[in-house]
């Protein structure tokens, strides 16, 4: 027998469940512990503790009309709903609700690819369509378009875009929210809205022109609790003639400054089209005690670091990206980039891999860095990537945004390294990843455990990281559900006026406060102050 | 046919068409699979081998000796999932066995759950290995798959004998089949 959500009587909850059963049939309403626990956050930093968030039930509609009916029932009985699409956003909370007792609206069965236009290079999909689904559809039908996939690639186009995830290919595609064009949304009242040109019932440009007429409100539905998105259009990248994956290395720690400045300029100019990553073969090295000392000291000098790198006989920084296009154009772009970077002493240039498209299935399997070619991969879980990692333990992402300035990257590694050291943990900085041409996301994977002691250490470290980076102007762009109030605190200009605006909007569009309660710290009026 | 028990779980076909990938089976079979006993009690079980690990290939080789179809991959199981495993699970009435790293098992367990499948056998390879451990583990995994498909009992736990340490991360022999509630030792 499922436990009612907080503030909902047993009688009302049972009545609501019976109505939900009528809407989706008995088969698609889930109330047993065994079923509902499938929505548990497997990477939860609160695993097994009283604050861990659980669903009370789950419901799996297949149509927009069913979604509308579910929302109306929820309003009638005050049932909190928590929609998920594929629910594989593991490092940010998975499919567990932000508010315990919510009924998960599992949209996985709404998995139709509604249209793909090779001519217009667009698609329209439902929430349950995964990167795997869309990739397979394009391959099977010999459509010369690419998806831009998250990595790992088992999530869904819509869920990743709505959480503002990123990928690796062309600039118009890898910011997944920015690459969307048009939505259909069930509002918390049950009303159906189409955004952009979709508001014109006869429009032939819903997936081509974003804005329509009047205020552009699509952004309201990302990282939010203002509606259940039931359709979403995306722009797809035309398969290029060829691609060339390249890398550069520079020997000294301070070389990161001219390297990133130049890469940034080249990305803004369109010469470098893909996502670009700068990482450190030195800092991401083994658990050498001297390396750990340097990383956790909070301010080792450039000279100290350069001595260490020199002794390791490895470059300090590596940069990697991909050119897409006709081979002649790629060659010219690469030569131009080499010219621009030639001023950095002892820089090394390397052609990592070249491809001519289309690729056969065998060639696809042999691609080592699949996401950069729009191929969904599970390589992050690969057997050689995490020796010793247990599937029962996971991680959450700490992902501060910094300006594309090498000095900021160095300062951030000093600050975070010290905090890791203070926590008795090894820093997990991955690199500066330029998903967006004008910022870098500096991912750190913070481990989570299946025991409270380990997770308490993790939570303390995570909170310190968020606060320290927020204080220095490097707030995170996205955050695990358990830390969303802390995340929003980093955006507290003018006494938290942005947050107040969010909650003003919440009151307007969700007057009964039933949808995604607490997501990104947006609470309905009746729960403000309790912050359950 | 999708049913309630399959839920969370099941991803139905897309409106615009089902996948049509085919497999170059021969390319994937480690050594002895073709010509195996197709009337085997172990049909239709699919054994997968991570070619990154000799032990994983040994495991699949043993399965092949019992007439089981085998598929290979190199660390990243995504393409194999898309091409062969997901369509097989969607069609139902199949079991998967393998000896892989924890990450691959985690992926397959998570993805298979969408089709109503779960881990019904799971044994961690001893850190120091064991003489013939992979082959014994394969037989146990196959029995677990056969028990799921056709009924019957899973073999009792088996012993292992220490041998030379392997420079490999922990590996797990496992079976993914219908009805996760049979699991004696959950993988996660």
C-alpha cells in the first residue's frame, strides 16, 4: 500500500489513484514497493538516510490527453507530480522526485519520433525518445543527419535539453536546449500550449523558427516546474563529408592562458566548430603523493608545477576538438589554427583521427570518441575506464561555469583541489569543456556511496565546492536535486529577486502547486518556508 | 507484448519504424560457436564477450561450446546493445550471459530493466582468479538463463582455485533474464 504524499489524506490519495488507473489502465499505474523503488536515485548522496526522496507511486501515460487528465486529477486531490522522460540523468538525481511522496509521471512510453525532415534538418519527438532511438532511426532510414548526443548516450533528447545538457558536435547543436525549436506543453492546470510558430495551427515552420510572436517563453520550461513538455522540436546537423579529430599539447602550466584565449577566438570565429576540451595529463595523473600534495595545497606555484611536469616528461595541457566539413576546408581550417597557436613555445599538433562519411557499422564501432561524431556511446562505463569501480556506487557532478580564461581555470583547480584535500579526498577535476563558445564547464565527479558516512563526507565537500566557487563567480550551471536550494542561493542578486520571480511565476502557472515541487528550489506558496 | 510486469522498463517501437540492423555473426563469435548444438537447452541465450579481457572471451568461448550464440564488443557495449541485444530483449524469450566489468553490467542491467529483465545470477570473479573459473562460471550463468527460460534449478555455488593474479579490474559473471525477483544476489 503506497504512503500518501504529505498533506494528502489516505482517502483522497486512494481516490486519486483509482482515477489515475482509469486514465492509464491498471497496467500502467505503479504502486507496489517493488515497482516504485525503480524510481529511486541510484546515485543519491542521501542513500538510505531519512532525507532521501522517494516516489509514492508512478503513472505511465502514452498520450497527451492522458497527461492532461493526470494533471487534472492531481489538481483535484492536491497530488504532487514529478515528470521524467527517460530518467537516466543519474548524476543529477535520476528519476527520483525532488519532493518525497510525489507521483512520478513516467513519460518513457511516449516515445514516438513524430517527424524527421532531412530537407529541413529538423525533428519532432516525444519525451521518451532516447538518443539511441533517434540514432538508430536515422541510420536505419539512411538519413544523412546527425544527432548531438549527451555522453553517456542512453538518455533522451528532450530530458537532456530541458535540463540544459550539452554534447560535442557543431555549435548550433551541442547546447541541447538552444538546439530545440518549438514545444508542446501541458501546463499544471492541464491546458495545452504550443510555443513559437506552433501556436499558429497552420504553421509549416514550427521546427524552423523559434520565436513566433510575443514573449518567447520556452526558457521557462527548462530546469523548471512550470509544465510537462510533451513534444519538442530539434535542429539536426547535416552529416559532413568528413571530420578530422585533432589535439594540441603545451608544456607549461601557464600556457593554458594563450591556449584558451586562442581557442576561444577561433570558436567564436567559427573556425573551430566543435566542442573543445582542455584537460591536463599532469593533473589528471595517478595518485602520486607529490601530485596529490601539489593539487591539494591550494596554491602551488607555476614553477613547482612545471618542475613536476618536466620530471614526468609529459605536457601540462592538452586541447582536443573536431573539424567537420569538406576535406579541403578542414585542411585550411587546421592550418589556420596552427598559425594562430604557433606562438606558444613547444606546442605540439596532432591529427588524432580522420573520417569520411558515411561510416559502416564496423567503422562506427571502431570510433574511439563516438560522441564527437554524434554517435551515442556507453564508453564512460567501459571496462577499462573505471577499474575497481563498483556499480553500487556512483557520483554526482559538480559543474562550475568559468569564463574561457586560463587564469580562471588555474585558480579554480587551486580552490577545488584544496577543498578536496581538506576533505581527505582526491580531486577529480576533468578539464575545461567548452560546450558553449564563451564559457567553460569544469566538471568534477564527486563520489557517492551506499553508506551514510561516505555520503556525509561527500555532501560536505560538495557544499563547500558550490559555495567556494559561487563566491568567486563560478556558479554551477546544473545541480543534483538534493542540492538545488544551495545551487539557487548562488544566484542571489538583490536579495534573491530571481528566485522570487521564479516563485511568482510558479504561483501564476501552477496555482495549486502540484508540479515538480521543490525542483530548482521553486516551491508552491503553501510549502514556502517548510522547504521539505 | 508489453505487459504490466515489463514496465518502467519497456520502450516500445517508434512510430516511424523498427530498427533493421543485422549482425555479422561470424565476426563476433570467439572461436567455437558456429556448428554448436542449436537444440541446446541453452537456446535462446546470447553470450557477450568484452574483447578487452581474455577472461571474458574465455567465458563466451565456454558458452559457445554449448551451442550458444555469442557477440563481442570492445569495452563500449552501446553498439552491441543497439544492434543486437535490445532487439533480442524486445522480442522476448531470451537471456543474456557474460563476464564483464561492473560498468558494463550496470549499463546492461539498467537498459534491460526497460524490457522487464533483471539480473538472476551474479558472481564476482575472484581477485586471484581460479583455475577454469571462467568456464565454470559460464556454465552456471547458462544454467541460470536456462532456468529462467525453461524452468529448472540453478546450479549450486561453486568453488574456485587460486591462480596467478590478473592485472584486471573486478569482473562479474552474470545472467540477465526475465523476472528480476529470482535474483539471489543483486548486481547493484
